[in-house]
C-alpha cells in the first residue's frame, strides 16, 4: 500500500512539474511574442517628419504657424487600434511606445497589448480620468517594469542623478501637437491613486501633490532642485512597479516646457 501511495505521489508531482514547466514556457514565449509586436510597430510607424496639421476653419492669414515636425504615422496607428492617441519617446532609452486609453475599462491595457493580445508586456496607457489633449494638471501614464528592459523598466535608471541629467526630456507626440517635458524627479511612492489623493482643482491641492514629490528624500529618490516647478505648471507622471514592493511605485515626474 505504501509503495502504491509513493508511486501515486511521484506521479502527481511529475504531473504538477510538467504543468509548471508548460506554464513557464507559455508565459515567456507569450511575453516574447507580445514584445515583438512593439518592435515591429516602432519600425512601421516611424515616418519622414512632416509638419503637424494646421487649423483649416479660419482664414489663411489667421492660421497658426505649423508646429514642430511629427515623425509618427498616426494614420497607420489608428488602423492598428483606434485607442492609440499619442506616442511617448525618451531619447537614449528604450521608452518609445504608443499611448493607449480604453473608453470602457481603465485596467484593460494593463494586461493587453495594442493588438488586444492578453498578457505581458501590456501597454503604456492612461486612464479615462485624464483627457487626451494633455491639458490636465497631472497626466499619469502607466507601464510595466519588464525584466527585458522594455516598457517602463528604464524609468528605474532615473534613480541615478547622472542618468537623469543625461536623459532629461520626455517627448509626447499626438497627431496635432508635440509636448516636451523636463524630468525633475524620480521617487519611490505609495500605490495611492494620484488622481484621488489630491484635489487638482485647487491651488492648495496641486501644491500638496508637488510637496509630496519634492519632500521625498529616500536613498533611491532623485530630485533636481535646479528645475523650477509650481502649482501653475502641467505635469507628466510616469508610473511603474518596483520589484518585491507591491505597495510601492516608482514615479518619474516631468514638467511641461513647451507645446
């Protein structure tokens, strides 16, 4: 009887081991395939820079000057997925991705690629609380901290002040605008929802948010005191996970310089 139980136990262990191996293989293979989607997209939508469209419903003499050239083919992106509304790029890093926003499920792109494939690496996305024209006081972009260096993993490099000085600018492209932001902080933060924790409709609420960033002085926090910021500015928050700290987030803060 003991021999049969031992044999049965070994068989169950072998089955469980096989299932675990199969899952691990599926997980990493799926992650690799999903990651390749973005590599192909980056090559496909990079286009010869053209001036952003000008307004056509006013007399020619009153039209604004053409904006900075936009090197992203948004028409091609819209064919892939109409939820793509912007593109984020940080020169010298791996961060070079479309920005998504679902109209029905704020967490959808946490675990879906731009093509709707479930699983990692997900997508870079904003929630519906943020407008798509980057006019909010604080626009919050989310992305995974991937082991292969993709998505928002490179944000962790900003925990080094020298790296921050060498890669200071975030560029956001939309079909009609180019937004340039100056990075001034990278801090370990709680997982509180930044849009619910502060009242951005009031100056005191906006200042409280800024104070919570500027007062962070932990060992891994990096803050540039030479970049002026105020409650009247507009900010970009880039948020990603910290390995082994489920209740914490790394947030990289940037202030709008030009649009």
